[in-house]
C-alpha cells in the first residue's frame, strides 16, 4: 500500500487501473466520468501507454476488444447513455471470452436522461449488457478507496474468468473526494496468454478470436461451458459487507452511494432502538445470495435502498426466495434520498413488522 | 521443373465457402501472397468483418480476430496500439466498411492509424442475399431496390477512395479491380504497397478492390467480370487517389 | 514445357480460368463431377500449355498449380 492521498473517485479509478497494469484506455467524453479520460490523457503518454479519444463509444469498446484480443489489459469508461452504445461490443467481448474493464459512472435515464447520479443501470449491468446469454462481473464501489480497490479486483477477476467486468459507480462516487491508499503497482505483464492474437511467430497454428459459431450444437456447448465458468464465479466471488447485522430485525440492502446514506440512517435508527442492519453487496454480479438467504431466517423484512425504481428488489426477492417482504426506498432522476428519508422508511418497516 | 504458381502458405487448407466465381478468393490469395513475400506471416494479425468474408479468419494462416459489423478499423486500432511491431490488416466489404462502419473507417483514416485496409466493393450485400449497398449503382436492382436504386429516395453511391482523399492523414489510397489477369497483377502491386507502407510506418493505407458478386448480380462469373468494366468502373474509376510516398 | 496440376475437388466450375487462357485449351469437364457437384476444369491439349499462369491468377479457389 502506498501512502494516503486525497483523490476524486474518477481519478482513483484511473490511477488504480494504471497500477493494475492497464496501459490502454479508450474513451469518449460524457458527463459525469470525463475525469477518468482527462487523467488518462495526462498520464498514459508519460508511461508509454495509450490514451485515445475514440470517435464514438462504439469505437472505444471495439478498440478495447482489439487490445483484449492480444491478451493485454484495457479499459473504457463512460456513463449510462454511452454504456448503451457499448453493449454490442460488450456482448462480443463476452462471446469471444475476453477480459476487459468497462467503467460505468451512472447518470439518470432513460434516453438522454440527466447528468445527476443514478443507479438505474442495475438491470443493464447485472443481466448481461448486450444481446445473448452472458454475464459480466459487476462491482459496486461505495467509497473512493473502493473505486481504487475494485478497479484492481475487476481486472484480476476479468482475467481469471476470461470475461468483461463492469465497475458500476455513480456520479456522486465519481465526483466525491476522499483519502485513498493506492495499491502497489502490479507485477509487469507476463507473456501473452496462449489464446491471444499476437502473431503466430510461425511457431504455432493461428489463434482466432471469435464469437461466431455456425453449428448450433457447438454454439450450445460454448454457452454451456461459459455458464460453467459463471457458476464457479457465482460460488467463489460474491463479496459483501455486513453492518450491524448480528441482531438485526430489518435488513437494509444497498450498494454504492445509497449504502453510505443508509449507514447514517441505520445509526440514527439504532439510537431509537430499532434493530436494523445492512447487507451491502460489493459484487452485484455475482450477487451475494447466500448472506441474504441466511438473513431471511433472522429478520422480519428487507428494505432495498437504491437510485432506481426498485431493480435490485427482484434479486433480493429471488435470493431470499420471497421468504420475507422486501420494501423499497428509492429516489430517481438524479435525486438522492436523505438519511432522514431512509430512516422514515426503516421506521415504517419497523412498525409493519414482518 | 520449377513451380511458378501455387497456393500461398499464408492461406490455410480450409476450403473457401464463396460462391463459384466470387472474386473474394482472388483477393484473399493476393493478400496471402503479399504476406508470404514480405515474410510477415508470423507477426501479422488480421481482422475479419461481418459479411460474406466473415469466415476469412478460417482462411488466413496468421492470427485472426473477428470484429463486429463495421468495427474492424476500431479493433485494428486497438491491436496496433497494443502491438505496434505487428502488422495489422482489416478485410472488409462495402456494407461493413462504407455503411455501418463508415464512422470507424473515416476516423481511423483521419488518425492516420498505421494499419492496412483491404476493401471489397461489389456494390451489394452478398451474405444476406443481395440487398442494396452504399456502393450500389444508380438503377441497380437488388432485393431492397427492386425497381432499381433511385437517387431521389435511396441516394447516390459512396466513393470511398475519393471520400478518404479529402483527409490529410492517409498515406495510400488506391482503387483496383481483379476482373482480368492484368488487373489482378495491378491489384497485387497495390496490396503489397499497402502492407509495405505499414512496415515502413507510413500510416493508413487502403486498397479498394472493385469486385464481382455473380450470384447476387444474377450473372455468370465471366459476365460479372465484364459488368465491372461496363458499369462499375465508370462509377468507380481505377487509380491511386493518395500516395504520400510519391508526393 | 509446362505442367498444370488441378486440385479438382476445390474447383467450383466457375470458368474464369477457361476465359483467361490465351491458348484456349481449358474447358469444364463434360464427363466428370467432383464431390461438390461441380464440373471441374480440364486441360484439353496439355502439350499446348505455355505455363503463363493466367488461369491460376484468375482462379478464385487456388485450384491450379503451375510448373515450368
């Protein structure tokens, strides 16, 4: 660990990516994540890396696909409307089993929406952003420290499972300044993986990076194999944080910026004698189903706090197999609930019981 | 006896899926001959498009990447930036390069990205069964221009070499065809130059190959080659539209 | 003296080589079909071949090997 520095969330992502060994960044300007690109534009030329402002989000993700095809780490960053454009490329990355990082600093939608914070791309991210059967790893930071830590983890897991990873942040997290301990630089890149397109060197049969398979039987098998890999990730990679859950009767479920708001509300509720705690998913895919299911036998109800119309409530209901009621506290369109609003919902849940 | 002509080593043994008389096969061979002659097979990375030549990745013996529709130049950009010492080429048809991927084509050319683009212009979407392409000729009957391409509603053909020649960056832009022995030889020279330029770090090189599609044009293979002379070349004149080496 | 070798099974019978031959000594077989159902090209007068490779240059399927 390096010494503590004060950084903006978006800049922490950029620096952490460089420290993780990423030397190729492709992006297109969009609020509220432009600091990632600006940071890369300054830094990459000085360390022999690539910063390229692409002609579009579509081009940027396909440049990422090109670098990923050579086995090297690459990334792009954008915000919700730009992520929609990247979905085609993300599907191709998934179909060709390529690791890469896509940062989504979410803003309100749909359409052009607004430029204020949102979590309304939860479904887009967790259901596989693009056509076809696939998933991407989805990590949801709730501090600038996690912006840095999860960027590194995203690259590591993307490589491990040969799948794209999405860092799902929001405008608040991106703009927020906090002290952060950056990780030490990763070891220099080892030699190219054996599947990479780096030239045959006239020493082997050609590698083909590809998502096309015209034989239905073979394509089916490829999908099944991919899902076997996903099953391992679902077993081994869910990450979450529990807060005051030991004796909780109400379980708040929240990620990212709303988890921070919820934490304050929970502290206030505890002062009023309400037994409430929180499970904060750090990975949204794979979703931390096990701790939620376990909590379902302990608590009377769940309360999802998020910046969308309740997208995560579906995953919570599935995780707890609808054993307990799942409420929702949400603001959308760029609005963020205050701790008082969350507290009011906790109090209401407490009155209603199970 | 010595062999004066045989299949180049940079083609695999896979059998081309192309229709009888389709000139994709000729252009594939010219690219492979070029790779052989320049001795770059081991460090070449090709990008295949979506369209009739989608399976090009099976035919070239070098490492290959299959891109999404139209995005091959963006993929090539990523590969070249990551592997600047490798030789990177895209092989794209007219729907891929001049329609859905036009933005990537123009932007990659405008950046002067040091890659080689082989562009097959046969004025039609072949793989999907013969729809109107951005390069279809005025009056040309296709599945989606059944009464002939009408400029009032369907616009005019896009001339890629002329379009890209308005940009400062490209190093080499040439239009060739492969409809007879002499023209195939000229096409080979242009393709070789486009690869040589990349080796020398000269920047973006594109060779537009005016090609035939006998199946979807509804002609015999030989008639289709004659149609190139009669109809295609007046719209798409052969020539070198940019050559920074010569300027 | 020139020698042409045909990879008959690759031939799609498109006839581009037939038209390209300056000596007019190539023809699609009238008696044979290959496994794909095409009439493959044949050399009708081998002794007339000058080994110019025009046929091979126009062949889209790398069917023809030319030796001289």
